[in-house]
C-alpha cells in the first residue's frame, strides 16, 4: 500500500499532517535499508523497494519544505540521495540480470552439464554468474551508508525533526492541509506540464521525464485527501501507466549501458563478440522501446493527462 494521507486529514493543520507523513515515509526508508544491504542477486525487489522508499521520502520533504526546519531537512535530503546512489549499481545489475535471465535455457539454470550447449548459451550463462557476483558486491555501498546512518543515529534525528516541527508556531503551519495542498500542488503540476509539452526523444530527456512522472505520482499520493476520489484515481492511474510504459525503454537502456562497461573490461575473460552481440541486441530493443513510447505518448494522450490534472486542480474533496 502506498503511504498516502487519509481523507480525514484534509481538515487538519499542515503541521500535523506533515508529522504523520514524514514519520511514515522516513520510517519506511529505515525499514528497507538493512534488508536491502543484506539482499542477494535473487532478491531484486529489496533494492527496488529501498529506492522507491527514498523517492517517496524526498517527495514528502519537498511537499512540506515550507514548514520543515531547514537544517534538519537538508540533512535528510543529503542522506536520502546517498542511499539512492548507493543502491544504483545494484539496481542496474538487477535490471540487466532480469533482462538476460530469460535468454538462458532452463537446463542451464539448474546443474545440467555444459556439453551439448552452444557457445553462446555458455557465454550467457557465465555472464549471468558474473552479474550475480557483481550484484552481491554492489550491496556493500548500502551497508557502508547504513553504518554511517546508525552512527549518526537516524532514528533520533527523525524524532528531533518531528519534535521541532510540532513546536513550530508560525501561522502558516496551522493552515489546513486541504488549502495547503491545493496551493502547493498547482506549481508542481505546472512544472510537469512544461516537460510534457516538449518533444522527448533523447535518452537523457526520457530518463528525466520518467523521474518527473515518479515525483509527481509520489507527491500526489500525499495529496489524495485534497481532491475528489474519481479525479485523483484517474490521475494516479494515468501517471502509473506513463511510468510503466517508459520503464521498458529505461530498463533496456540501463542494461545496454551496463553491457558497454562489461565489454570494456572483459577482453581476457569473455568472448568479446558475444558481448558485442548482446549489446547490439539490447540497444536495438532499447531503441525500439523508445520509438514505441514516443508513438504511444501522442499529443492526444498528453492532452488527456493534462485535462485530468487540470480537473484535479479545480476540485476539492468533500
């Protein structure tokens, strides 16, 4: 279940809602860190959950930035970015492993002898074994950051942040969350519109757009209580669909990038021609997924999402 805000909280003060949301999202991160640090190559969802949790926590800090003590907020923003970066390589290797696991015949996933198996299949099997080792090694940076956060007493810092927030006396902290949400969500939507109206073709453009979609989606989860149920469900579903469709391209692009790195450092241990073939195949699939998304993300579909988000801004929860 996504860590969203209940309908009843729309009438509460923004300060009270911020305390609830930040505790929920920061605690979710802390629950996922040790699990991700101990994860192995056959547990890819643990890394994914950590990265999602960090993005949701960052979205919450951004939403409530005007009421959160700035010094405390900066500390958590830096640490959350460190966690996400620490998990980046493991996530890329998870994506690449998943991409190629299906290309290995079932017999080679077990303990079948390699005699009679093609050279290409043996190379792919060795590649998967190497990726598994690299992936397990890639979890070490998460463990390092986790130890640093333990030493910095993450849990105590969360309590200090929330205590200072509770003690805030500024009048804007007592504003209803409903009014605050409608006022702060509008510039976020306008910023998103500025990107959707552009032509998206390059890898960097598409990657940045997918991040923007995630940010808006995780932000909207916090504002669920502010808007009418039908409009908010339609918008969340539409954003999820965009993220999912674009994800096919970004996953293949990440796999191709990781393969290029393997190709550059595998001259002695791996058959370069096999890696070149795998890279060419993956790059072609990434390009096909990019073209498919550009076609799918038509002007009419962009207008449809824009209408949904515009309706959300014009409505409020009963």
